[in-house]
């Protein structure tokens, strides 16, 4: 495996705790295909990142 791919793979984490994402530069959501649930997750992510960027 090329070194850059190995480094990127090591950096991937999975979490169910949105607060654990405060230091993340990229977040990939994987949630059920339910528009209401997706909106809730994205609203929480938006609030979290607004707090992080304005802190």
C-alpha cells in the first residue's frame, strides 16, 4: 500500500458522538435515508462547527 494511502486510512475514524468531530476537517455522514433524520444531523454538525470556528 502506498504510504500516502496508508496514512489517510489510519486517519479515518468512525463515531456516533458528534462532539468527537470538533477537530475534523472532513465529515462524511452515513445515516438512514430519512430526510428528517439527515436534517437533524446536519443541523447539529452546523452548530458544532459554528461554535468551533468562532471560539
